[in-house]
């Protein structure tokens, strides 16, 4: 069962997520010498990134031992305004002493989406094993229940495959062409934080967390790490429709 934590505001949620990320980074570096982290896109992570990019957390995280991956990416060049890589660089990675060779963005130029997903799968396997095991995967969720770039009714949501990363076409949230981690990689993670804020997501939160969610309709309900922790971190507005009252 996932843990559910409810915060008074999006700012309080971001504070708690940032502290948890920093604690996990220290734990994993102490235990294994490195910390593999996958970032998400969207607007919710911006507040988290800002907290990680300034003291005290910036100075507490062993950045030289952090490997950065992405949970999903829009299939646009890395300098495009829609790029998740660009957002992460601007809000976090350009401001911390991370090693450039430890950044592993999803490739989006010079090959087809299918080739790029294959290539990213090889990167994940080479660095994290098979299935790839991220130490921490950050995810968000859209009002339609999508997570990473797994959208309702799409092939990965209906019949998950074996590939570590997948190409995504016709996404209802623009831009339509994307790359995403597959459920296989998502559910092999050691820790997953699903950060969800806003009243427009309350119905999808309920659908993903109550009863037996159908991932084909609510893809975030398919996030169930086989041997890892899962924490849904919600603000009050996103938790408003949960039975317990949020
Ligand atoms: C993306 C995403 C996506 C996002 C959710 C929530 O690249 O679009 O990674 O899955 O996390 O849509 O986005 P918001 O935080 O903007 O609501």
C-alpha cells in the first residue's frame, strides 16, 4: 500500500519533498557511493527544484555523487521552452555542483522517438541494471491521471511492455510526441515520490488511490513499486475527494 501524506499548501509539500530527497541522497551515497535520481516535468517540481538549489539543502546534498535521469521528456530539442531537461537545468542543475557526465537526459535529436527510447533504455540498463533500479523516481500526475508520459488508453497503459523506456505519440497534453520510462522501470525503483497539488487533480487522486484502479484509465494507479517505497505527497486541494477527508 502506498503511503499518503497531505500538506497544507503546495509550498509545504515542496519543503517536505526537498527534505526527503536530501535525506535519501545522503543515505544512498553513504550506503552505495552514489544516488540515482529521475526528475519529472510539469509545474509542480519547480518549487522543489528551487529549494534544492539554495542553502541549506544545496550545501547538504553530495551533488558530485548524484546521477540524474528523467522520468519523461517532450520530444523537442533541449533548448526548446517545452523541454523538461531545459526546465531542470534552469531551475536546479545550473545552480548546483553536479558533474556534467552524471547528467543523463533523454535524447531528442538526430533519431526517431523509437530509436531514442531504445537508446535511453541502453543507458538505463548500463548504469542501473536490468530492470533499471533508480534510487529515487520523482513523478507528477495530470488531472486525467497520467503520470510520466503514460496517458490513459495509450499502449503502455493498456498493455505494459518490457522496454525500459518508450516512445509516446498523440499525447493529449502538448507536445504530443514524448519519451517516457515504462512501468517496468517505474516499478523497479527503490523509492517513488508522487507529487500532486491542485484541486483539478482531486478526482484523479481519488480514482488512483481508492478501490482497484485501472491503469488503462488512471495510469498513476499503475505505479506500484515491486520492492520499493511509494509516497503520494498531496496538498489539501488534491486530497479533497479522498474518503478519509484529506
Ligand atoms: C510532463 C510530465 C507530466 C507531469 C504531470 C503533472 O513532462 O508533462 O512529467 O507527467 O508530471 O503532467 O504536471 P504539473 O505538475 O504541471 O501539474
